[in-house]
């Protein structure tokens, strides 16, 4: 019986640091995921801004082409 109690006590003593290590690991993992999500969001914002700029550029090019075509047609 005394051996059983000793084993339980030793198990509890080793369980406390193990729990701390696992908890610390999960916290680091969560922080890393948060950092990745922030970077992903910043990338998506850049992609959207790039899309808007390209769309505006293409719109201006189309207007220029229409203007050039109208000048050619008038000649």
C-alpha cells in the first residue's frame, strides 16, 4: 500500500511540470497561428490593393484606346 501511495505521489510530482510544458507549447502554437493570420491578412490587403490599381490602370488604358480609335475613325 505504501508503494502505491509513493507511486501516486511521484506521478503527481512529474505531472505538474509535464502539464506546464504542454500548456506552454499550446500557448506558443496559438501565438504562432495568430502571427500567421495577421501576416495572411496583410497579404490579402496588398493583393486587394494591387487588384484595384490594376483595374484602374486597365480602365484608363481602355479609355485611351477608345480615344485613339475615335481619332482614327474621324480622319
